[in-house]
């Protein structure tokens, strides 16, 4: 399967099954397009004779033939035949999302968690429930050594003492169980203080800082419950925290809505504030909401991703670059087979735990009783749900089978698919279009930066 596109002056050819990326000239681009449509070499020569000299066409055909022989073009799909074996792999839990607080001190207008309540009641997780969750993870992780635990909400800092206790408990069990915990935290920053920052810098491998961008954008969608904005309070805290992180990860994560379709300005605002690790996600919400993204918004959104990609390159060349989550793409080896086929592992490798210990496939399914898997006392009591997620992969999704992005997005988010199609093997098509654009931009960026590096090396040699 071949995917071709042009972006920022680059003609790019992606061999989907091998992951090989080629930046080519116009003649090779046009020849590959015809070959991909099933044309034979004589037909290619005939159709392109008026556009290019015959000798150049033959040279292009020879180059394409060599790449094909080397397994870098027109390769076969080696994963589809292995999918039955993949389905039979043993289920090992490697990550938990602990809903440490079903409560929040903000009232974000787009929040799928309903201000932290998740279709239910406000509650804080007790140490006893969290301890059982960590014990469940250890017991169900098989031989896997590295385990991940994300403290989530609502707002986790509303239950900070229990967060600290659970980190201490997890650390106390690492040596005896031959495990290593990687703790992460997602926070709106309202309660951040020096003690919390110091603890996080010591114990949290990653911290996600929620901020939506420019002051007017953030305060419109992320107010306090009394309607006042949160920007002025949290930005100085986030700046101090990010600067203190050293080599440890953090991401300033925003959500853009129909109210700020010029979201590239919000990402660049993050960078101008001094943040270096950034993410901006499209809102996923009921289409009836006035802030929901609609199909007619896609042209503007695609334009914004292109604009952001070009600015990303420019700032990188100027020595003031930043990371953008959706442009972080590894073309050297790509994800492992399991990731390529089934993504985040929700419902099997990754589970969410409510404050009272119920287990769900992920945080977005919490409160949907049809997806209740079990609890931390008894373990998985509804294996049918787990098995349904275990069979969810790119080949189980009709929309994915012929999509060039399938091995990058791994079939996309099961929760979004369910919410928009009624089936975890369905698709959230607006989200798919945005994902494909982000991948195209990410690949183009790698091409542009490789060009820059080649030019720099050439100058050094002169």
C-alpha cells in the first residue's frame, strides 16, 4: 500500500506496510502514482512521455524497481496473516489509571468527566483501595518489570496525601516483586505548591499540566465554578514547575474547540511562555455542543496543522525549538507489533480504577456499566468485556483496513469510536482526518530537518 502527498514543497511517498518514507522528485512521484494504480511499465512510459524525457522515466523506473526489491516500496502486509496468533497472546496488565479523585476545583465546559463525577458521585480514593489496585497490578503483570500508574481525576491534588502514600507503598514493593513503577500525574495546577513540585520532581516520571492556551481561550473553557478564569493563577506555577523538572518529562496539554480553531496560536503561546514540551488535543464532545468540532471545520484545522508544522521547523532551525506531541514520530523503527495493531491496550493491558475500586477499560469508559470489568477485590469478573477489547485491532475495523495511518494511530481511540459509532471497532471519522493530517505533517518535518542537517554537513565539508 502506497500513500503519496505533497506538503511544504516536499513530494513524499510512504510505503505503508514497511514504514519506509521517500522524499522524491516530481518524475518519481508521478511514476509511483501510476504503478500504484496498476499500470505496467509500457503504460507508464506512454502516459508520461509528454511530461518527461524517456531516459529519465526509465531511470526512475529502475530506481523504483530497486527499492521494491529492497523491501522499501510496494511491500506486502506481514501483519494481517499473524493476527490470529496475536489474538491468542496472554493478557498482561501493565498500566493503571487511578481515579484518585472524582472531584475537581474547576468547571471545564468540555469535560467528559462532568467536573470529575464520571456519571456518578463525588468521591476520593482511599489509601486502602489504591493499595489493592497496586497489588492487583503487580499480581496481573506477569513477568513484565516496568509498570505504569497515572494519578488522574477530576483533580488528583485534591487527594494529595493518598497520592504520596501510594507512591511510597509502590516503591516499598518494587524490590521484593522485581518491579519498577513509573508514576505520572495529570493536574490543572490550582493546588500546586513547592512541596508538591519537589515531590513530583523526585517521584513522577511525567507530569501533564492542563492549560488551553491564550488567556482568553483558557478562561472561556477552563473557569472556576464561580465563572472566573484560571489562567492567571496557574501559568506562573506551571512556568516554575516546568523549569524545575530538569531532565524529567512534562507536557503542557491543551484542548482546542470550535472557539479557537486558530489553535496553532495557542501552541505557540505555550512556547513563548517558555514551555518546551507541548500537546494540543481536539475536543471530543457531543456534536450538539456549540464548541464541538464539525466536519466543516476540517479545512481550517488542516491549515492550522500546516502552519504549526512550518513554524515548528523555523523555530528549530533558529535554536528555539519545542516538542509537539503529535509531531513526535519515529521513522527509524516505529512501534512494536502489539502497538501497531491495537494501540494503547485499553481493556487488556491498561485499565482505569474508580475511587471505590471498580475496573473499566480506560478513563473514558468509567461510569458506563456495560463496560464494568470487575474490581480490585475480585479482579476481572467480566472477561467478556476484556475479550472484546482484546479482539479490537486495525484489522477488526473496516475504516482502518485501507487507511495509510493505521500503523501510526493503531486504530485510534476505542472510546471515541464507541461514542460516535456505538462500537469500539467503529470510527470517529473527524478524529481520523485530523490524525492523518498530523502524521503527514510529522513526516514532512522529519524530511525538512533531514534536509537542514544535510545542508549543514555539506557546508562543514567545504
